[in-house]
């Protein structure tokens, strides 16, 4: 039995003093790969260092996070593209549109998202979408790429059944993390309408720790709690959750 954490920020400063233990905890629960989404130019050195330190486990992505799209977004995009041209990455991510925190740079976010979609098509890489209060805006952009080879995942999916259906129709998987364990999230009911083969597992560490660790710093080994919840939702064994979601992740990210 093996698991893949398809979205984790364990290169963050939150793990500066105990990263060895964090990695050991992952190995203890059979997490064999941890995919690291980039944020902006400041996160690249930390991410690369972790990949260098644990090359058998950590695999990087490259992209500009929507909340990092500010006045200097063109410069940030250029830095990301330069890294794409000289490094090896499993996806373009995390990218997307975030209208929850700040709507100042909506047009710039849309431009950056569209540009990075084209990077993915040029390089035959999946995209990892950050969608917060922005499903309509993201679907509108994806509509222009419906008949292309574009694929990827809606990271930290929190949408309703209709939004899940639309994401899947576009050829995307749903990234499921600790939110599915939250009592009032309702995500468990949404997922019951879709098969396990449309899902991949993630933590989004250090954020969104699952029950029974809610409120604490999240880490990749807590993926096991997400997997257990899915086993309960679908009434299947933990081994089947591991097998199906790992196969999905391997196929999407060409692992």
C-alpha cells in the first residue's frame, strides 16, 4: 500500500526545524511521493533545496500562485518560465484565480492563469488549479481550451456537485484534502456522487489539517486521515483508496 501527497508546502518555514521528522513520519505511513507546488520567486530556493535533500520523495512543480500576482507579476512570470526551461517539473502549479483575499489584480490573475495554461500545453504538463471564490471565472477561461490536451487537478476542491461535474467534464481530477473530514463542509456528500477514480489525495500542508488534527500544523503524513475518510465515504478498504488515488496521481503527473 502506498500513498501520494499531490500537494504539500513542506518546504515552508513552518517545517524549518523538524523537516527530518516530517519526512520520517511520511515514510512510516507509506507516503512514497510528495508533490511540491510553487508559490512565487521567493519559494523556489526553499522548494529546490527540499527536492535536493529528499530526491526520492519530493517532486517540484513550477508556477505563480494567484495571490502572488501583484504589480510585479510579469517579472514573476518570467522567473517561473526561466525555471521551467532549465529544470524538471511534474506540473504547472499552483496557478489559478483567488477572489477571496483581494480583488485588486483580477485582470492580472486572469492573464497569468491563461499564460500559464499555455506553458502547460507547450510542455505537455498538467496544471494544478487554485480556485477560491472563482469557479465561474476559471471555467470561463477553461472553456477556451476545451478541445485541447489540457488536463490537471482542481486542488483543494470545495465546490458543489455541479462544479465538480463541470471540472470533471473539462478533464480534471479533484484534489481532496482535510476539508473532507470537516463536519460542516458537506464535501463528503458532494463526493458521494462521483467515483473514486476522479480523485487524488493531498494535504496542502501546513494548512487544512484533517480531523483529528484540525487546528494544528498540517503535515504530509496526515494524508492517512483523508484516505480513511474516503474509505468510509465509498465503503471500500484503505488499500483500495491508496491504489486508486495513487494510480490517478501517477497517470496525471507522469510519475
